[in-house]
């Protein structure tokens, strides 16, 4: 506790730039548990960057932890570019041991931020550090989605990018996602290298900063031109499958399709509405309570379109208006959730797997009918995404590429195709956690592009007299019913991490059966498998096409379990899923909780 006490008093002395931090520090001093949690460790920098609760302390998201991460990233960039250093640059907080000389040509970095609490402040802080370290900094002039950041990195020829967001986490969180020059989230190797640089730094003494205003005045920081955003919109619209022409009933259905849209108080409003309106969708109702950016998320404390609560207000709007479709994007607009009108006039929420299956079949069928299907089409998904997608892709002659969990691995695969001059062969990718991408203009999931394709798909089927739910049922009848679910086993307390790793060890020993279904194979990705990098993932293949995949969460003390159950009917698939889940819990997780 002595070290925590010393850190606390150091922060009381030094953390004066943000006026909100000192009152908070004085407050938590009265609660030993809160004090310990704020200072017992440095906020973890992982493969996704930083993510944590906003507040004072080394284990919180604040301008000092953001500045330290930014200094480490800047140092890593200079090391990677092998440029000489000198001491010619102005310093901000403290004096560093070495400073990079001005690059010729310049090395660029792009920054964007979402609507979360202090996102704009954290973005300016990062820019100030990058500018003091000799990087040419480009910042969006207003909040923008994650896919816009990925696009800007490539469009502006940047060495890296930073997105200030905590994606779909609750309002008390914020985060710092780092992107490479390819527009993908950083690799494990890069994250390790950046972390090594961060760990060398004293959070107050070793950070170089200039003021944001000075950076803007001297041209070291500049706003990303409006044309970049316009080019992003054009890139999204280029993925349209309307055939480039009026198609009778379809064109009319586009105009008549009634859509309720919610940006969940995030970044999606401007780009999503612009894309939809410019492609012919005119009957759009925005959920007013969730229209404007608001990091407190007053009507959806968990702004995650994967959960029913976040979609409920949009569904209420749809019930009042009789809309065909409900769309919601998460705060940084890289995920999309939908609800479709059913035969009773109510609304059914679709899972990420179900929406992905519908989009995959729609894209393949439309490309085929329009004569624009590549000669060797490639579809991509993560290993925990429904296997039914492989059957759909195969029907249209598309090759499926499976990657580890995380859209950055999909982005890397697109990059590999690009290196071979075959980027045009990529047709679609999705993951079960509501992320979709069509086209190679960005290297991350894109809620803007997905919103367009979902609306086009709904309008197309409406012109044929088919609802999205009817089309989904048709796919199940064709390929077999598949029930894909995710469960989380939580590990609490100081021993939680050790217990979680012990469970993974037990799983690697195998099992003869799960849920009464024989285990036909066990796939251990710990040593690398099928050309994929090493990953702490174990997968059980069961008879009848069922499977169970288990991996530890990268951000929380829990195991994520993905169950895929097949059956001759919806009821059979649901029954198999429940039996497998119960069997797995009884076998291993007697001391944990399942949700």
C-alpha cells in the first residue's frame, strides 16, 4: 500500500491540468478499495490499445495515461522508421532523454474520436504529444466513426492512427485504439513493441507535449480535409448493389422502405443518414432521444446493439410508425444491430450471425445476377462465426477464409489479397459480434457501409414480396437450422485469472462427449493451427455439425464460449444448444457464473 500512497500523493501534486481530477483524488482517499483500484496497476495496453474507466489514477483513462500511451506510440513509430534523433524539439511536461529530428519526408498520424465523455479532450491530448514528437498530425474536425479513421490512415498515407473510443462499453469507459499504416488495428507484435516503449516512461516526467493551440497555429496539427470524409462516403456508396439503374419495383421499394435509425448517441448520424439519403432512401425516422452525441447515453446505459435494451427505444418507434426495419449503430459506428418486422406486425431482433448470413447470401446472389461476381470470390469470417456461412459461400463458388477472433485479422487478409493484386476478389466479411465489411476501402468493420447494404437488402426483398425473416427461414430450410450462441463464464477475485487458465488447461485434456454428442476432434490453437497465429483458443467439433469454441476475453476476467448447434428444425437446434451448454457448465465451471 505504501507505493499506492506515494503514487496518490504524486498525483495530488502533479495532476492539476484537468480540474476534475483533484476533487476525485480527494474523494477516493476516503475509500481504500477505490484508492487501491485506481493505482494498483497501470492501465493495461493490449492488442487493442487502452480501455478503462474514466477517472484519476494510473489504472484509469485520463489525459495522463493517454499522453503516456501516445508518447510510447510516438517513440515506437520513430524506432520503426529508423530515423535519427536529436534534442531540437520543444518539450511539454518534463524533458525526455531523446527527441526525433524532423523527418524528410514527414511521418503522419491520424486521430479521430467518438461521443464518449472526454473523447475530444483525449484526442487533443494525443495530438499534442504527437506534434511535440515531430509527427505530422491529422485530426478530424468533429467526431467521426472508427471506419472513417481507418479510411483516413490509408487515404492520407499515415504511419499510424488513433481512435478514441470504448466502442459499445458502458458510459463510464473510454479507450484508445491504435491502427497501423494498413488501416488495421495493430498486430500483437506492434502492441508488444509499443508497450515496451510505454513502460520506459514516467507518466509525468518523460512526456513531450506542446499545447494543442500551438500545434494548430504552427501547422504541426491540422484538421483532416472535408474531402476525405466525402471520399469515404463515395467509397461506401461504391459497394451499392442497386445495379446502377432504376429497377422498377425495387427502386420504388427503396423510396418506400420505412426505416427507424438510432446512432445510440454516437457518431453514426451524419454518415449513415448521408449515405442512405444519397442512395435513394427517403423514409427514415431517427430516434430523437438518441440522435445527438451524448457520452452519458441517457436512454441506453449499455450502448451495444447486441443487447435488447439498446434496441428497445428504436423498436418502440417502429411499433408506432409501422416501420419495416430498425437499425442501430454503436457509439463509434463500426457495429450494426437490426430488428425486422414479423408477420404479426411486431419486431424480431436478429443476431450478428443471422444478419451476416442474410447479407452474404444477398451480396452473392446480387453480384451473380448483375454479372459482377469476381472470378475467384473470397469470403472471410472469424472461427467463432457461424459455420453455416461457409455453406452459403460455397453455393456461389466463394472460398471461405477463417481467421482468429478480431476484425484486424480480416483486415490483414484483405491486405494480403491486395499485395497479390487480387483485392477485387474480396466480396464480404463478417463476425458474430455484429461487424460487417464489404469492399477493401477500410480494414475494419464498418457500420456505415453495413447500414446501406442492410437497407438495400430489405428493399430488394420487399420488392419481391419477401420479408427479411422469411428470407432467413428460407436459408435455414436450405442449409439446415443452426443455433449460434455466446456465453460468458465469469472469474471473480484475485485468483480469477489463475482459475481461468486452469480451466483452459482442463479443456485441452479433451472430452469424449458434450451434451450427449460425441467429440469428433479437438482443435488447439495455442501452438498455431491452419496457418493462424498462436492463440489461447480451444475448439471442440461434435457430431452432427455442432461445435464449441472457448477463449479468454482480452479485456475482462471471463471465458467466452461460442456454441454452434445444428438440427433438422429450429426446435432441435435450440434443444441441442441448451444441452451442450448445460453439459459444458457441469463438466468444468461448477464454481463460476454463466450468463
